[in-house]
């Protein structure tokens, strides 16, 4: 009896050990499969590519729907494009790869055709495999043609002054993209940078177009005065309205990645830069008008020249104020239509942070424009009546 029991126990232990080992191996295999780390590319770069071939197929989303008809582009299906790309630039130039492009009947989907130039996110893996997908169409070729056409027209109409205007535009773009933006990204105060950049852009632009004259100095004084008043008014009203500087989606995305930036000052810096062009236009117009009046009649006194400058300013203030406000409304038009379609009340709309920010932006810019008129008129009247030895 003991011998039988011992043999039975021995068989049981062998079975138990065998099952345990098999279970351990199976669990190890499942665990390794389930928790395997995904393959991550060692390099990701954006490159220009060309679509060499597109093979399209339709994938039915609701196969049980009897009304489904892919020939009529029914919304019940999804289009899959098997696309062959060729890289056109960089160290991977000439590389050919394939990937799928899904079209889900959304307005922002890329409906690719053979020959399209696209921006591709290229992914390079450790084993040398290359894959990628199209993120957008290439538009810089069209933009370059558009810019070149603008430059040609500017040179044909403006000739030498047109060339100076192009140089001043290059200075403006350089100051913003090589001073204001990178130094703000490094942690410098954006409002202080905007003040310095505004001073530099104003002086260089007006001096390049009009030279160092009574007219240009008057325009510079009026422009800078208007811009600084615009920033000051925006700062005071923004504080009182408890604006955050995070009204736009782009600002919030930037905050997620760089929460240490001073977004309140970035907001006011954007107001200064946004209003600078219109205020500079007003300052130059009034300074030119007063200068021409003084040249035509040298007996005009300071108060008479000032009155003439104010009359010119009154004529243009309405249209220039509309210019700023319409520019901001135009950029926010889809959002305003959305509010109207959903029957938001006026009080509710005004109290949205991003709407309040746009109101402060447009009104403060218009304030700066209005205040630039008397400042420019007085500076121009004074300089021209005193016959200061400048051209």
C-alpha cells in the first residue's frame, strides 16, 4: 500500500513539475510578446519628396449597410492610397519608399496625385529601414514666385525708392526672425526686445526711404510715440481685464513646451509689432504733408503747420483705424461665424479670454495710431518752422 501511494505521489509530482515548467515558458513567451518595446526610429527629419505612384483602394467601414456604394463616394467608406515616394533633397536624396495615405473624407486630408511635391516626415530605423508619410503639400515654390513678382512690381513702380523699401523690408524680417524670436526663446524679456526692435525697425526703415531729413525725423518721433502709447494702453487695460496672454491655441501649445516664458509680455510685444506698420504709415504720411506745405509756403508758422498736419491726420484716422480693426476681425472671421451659428450672446463672447485679447489688441493699436497723429504733426511743424538745417 505504501509503495503504491509513493508511486502515485511521484507521478503526481512529475505531472505538476511538467505543467509548471510549461506554464512558465508560455507566460514568459506571452509576457515578452505583450510587453515588447515598440521599434522607435533613431532619426526623424522633414524632407521634400515627390509622389511617383498612387494605387488607390476603397475600404468599406460599414459592410452591412445595403446603401453602400463606393462609386458614388458614399461616406460609409474610407479611401486608402498606397503611395510611392521619392526623396528630392538631403542625404537621403533618391531614396524611394512606400506608405499608406488614409483619406477619411475630412477637408484637411491629403488627396495625393502622381507628380505632387509633398513634405514628408522621414523615419530612419537602426537596421537601415526607411519609412515615412506625407504631412502637407510643398507650397514654398509658389510662395517664392509670388514674392519675386511682388519685388518686381515694387521695383518697376518705386525704382530707387522701391529698392530701398525692399532693403528696409529685409531689415524688418531679419530683426523679427533673427533677434526678437530667437532671443525670446532663450529667455530674454520679449517686451523689452519688442521695444528695441521697434526703435531699430522704425529708424532704419524711415531713414532708408526718406534719408536723414526733417520729414523722416518727424515720422520717426511720431511712430515711436504712437507705438509706445499703444503698448502702454494695452498693458494697463490688459492688467485691469486680467488677461493671461494665453488666449490663442498657439500660445497654449508654446506654454506646454516652454512654461517659463513670459506670455503676458509676449502678448504685448505682439501688439507693438502688429501696430508698428500702420502707425509708421500714418507718421510718414503726416510728416510728408507738413513738409510739402512748409516747402511751398516758407512763411507758415509752427501753429499753422501743426493745424495743417492735424487736418491731414483727421482725414486718414478713420480709414487707418478701420485697417487695424478689420485686419483682426478678418483673421478671426471663422470663429465669429461659429459664435453666430451657436447663438452665443454678446456678453458671453466679449468675456472670452481670447476675444477680450483681440479687442485689446485692436483698440490699443488704434489708440497708438490716433496719438501718433498729433505727435507727428507737432514734431514736423516744429522742425520745419525752426528751419533746422536738414533737408
